[in-house]
C-alpha cells in the first residue's frame, strides 16, 4: 500500500520556504519567475530523457526535481501575494474533475467513451469555459482553441500540439494517407523553389519549408508518434553512426576533412551495421 504523498509534499514545501526565508540560501532568495525559466525547461527535458531511457530510478529522481521547480515558482508567487502551491493544486484538481464528467459526474452516463471521444469532449468543455470566462467582460482577451498552446514550446512539438487541438474539434484529415498527399504537395513546392533558383529568397523558401515541416508534424500525430521524441532518436542514431565513422578514420590516423565523400559513405554503411 503506497504511503500518502501529502506529508512528503508538505515537507518539500517547507524546505522551499526555509530556503527562501531570511537566513536561507542566498542563491534561492535571489531567484525570480524569469530566472527559473531555463531550469524549468532543463528539468522538463531531463524527465523526457529518463522516460526514453526506461530507467525508473532516473525517472523518480527527475520527477522530484521537476516538482521542486513547480514548488519554487509557487513559493515566489505566494511571497508576492498572488497564490500558493495549494491554490495551484486546487486548480488542477477542480479542472480534472470538471473535464471528466464521464468519470466524476453523479451517475456518469457515458462510461464507454473511446479515447478520441474523451479528447473531443475535453476540447468542447474547454471551449465552454473560455466562453464563460469572457462573457460580459469586454476587457478580457478572447481565448481560442489554439491560444493555450505555449509559444515557448519547441517549434516541432508546438506544431504537433496545434494540429492535435485543431483535430480535437474536428478540423483534421480523415486518414494518414491524406496527410501523405499534403506532404507530397509541400515537397513539390519546395522543389519548385529549388529548381527556379529561389532559395536565396529566404521568406518564400522558408515559408514552403515551414509548411512541409508542419505537414510532417501532422503525419506524426496521425500515426500516434510524438515528433520531438522521434527526431531526438533520429539525432542520436545519426550521432552514434557519425561518431563511429569518425573514430574509424581516426584509428587510421586520418581526419574527416582529408577523406573523400565516397570513403565516408563506405564507412558510414559499415557504421550502420554496427549501430
């Protein structure tokens, strides 16, 4: 039987308050929401790396670091009289219950929803919440389906999230092969830019390349593949093979700049067999 997490979470909150209190840690006391941004991003990627490594011990440690950043940010907000970590916990608990009526509503009438139906209901509930939040308040910014996608996400991941939210409200291709056709269309447009010698016109070439990458992110979503994770794995695979190729030439007393392309390609093929 797992031990209750409440006392342990309270201990983390108290440790954070002590670090930020007079006589606490000078570095922790100097931090702000803005200064913590790179650490939040770093911890996020370390959690992802632990997941991909399949190491439960590593994931346990990284999740602790991730939670610490959340408590750190909330402590700063509490000191500024804005909200506490308890308020943040209430917000997420209330949101989860509110957006899962098929689970928490009395006599939940729809207990046989599919995963895709749940996502559609989630987006529909979010739209109602946005409408209610803006009703009668002309000064409030209009919240849209895509306004909640953080602009600070890596662009490939943001493309994936944007398309996923659009798809959740029905704006989507019917099947993956439809997206393949779109990719082929975008490749043809990029090819046109190359063949017409327009690659120097950054804005046009960049626009077509962006459209192609966005279509690829859509295909990843249709296939159930998270594109950032797929690209990270491809990066690692390429790096391992390239390093293997470079080490092989180094063992011969040669550097890559002195090798021909044919020699490098031959060694690359051998590296592929080993990795």
